[in-house]
C-alpha cells in the first residue's frame, strides 16, 4: 500500500548531481534548438559554409550559459543563505537580462529574438525541473 504524504510534508528536492544531469540534457537540447533556429532565421541572408562555425560556437555558448546557470544559482544560495528556489529565480532574472543584452547587442533582426527565446527557455526549463511532479489522486 502506498505511503500517504501529509499536507504539510514537502517531497525531498532532487540531489545536485541529478539536477546537473538534467541541466546538461536541457543544455544539449538548447544547443541543438538554437543551431536550428540560427539556420532557419537567416531567411533574408544566404548562409555560407563560413557562417556554420560561428553558428555552432554561438549555440555552444548559449548551451554553456544554460548549464552554468544552475551552478551559479547553487553558489548564490550557499553564499547568501537564500533558499535555492529563490536563488534560482534571481539567477533566471540575471542570466535572462544578461543573455538578452548580449543578443540584442550582437545580432539584428529575427535572430536575436530566436536566440533570446532559446536561452530563456533553457534557463526556465532548468528551474521547472526542481518542481516535484504532482501526486496522482489514486495514491491519496
């Protein structure tokens, strides 16, 4: 028989190693998505073979930023004594503004929206991974 959870009990947060694994997967997905967005959003400009390495490097940098976001949030939580969820929210804001600022400074046109969206989705997806799944009604 499944163990019932009291209303005031909160499920145990996933370990940092588990969350880093999830964040790595999210980062990899963001790299691939961002590279695809780079190719698709260059509609008015012909893409040459010389553009491909730049797109790859740009996508990898966004993936690294998405991955490092979790480590920066954990560091901030430990340094300031904030709850991890709050520190992660602050880091979503910081990384989101930083990423948007970089994209808006480097890129023009629809591409900047695509890259900014990819970065924000990756960071928010990492934050959403810490929310425990809801219990099914059958287990109550």
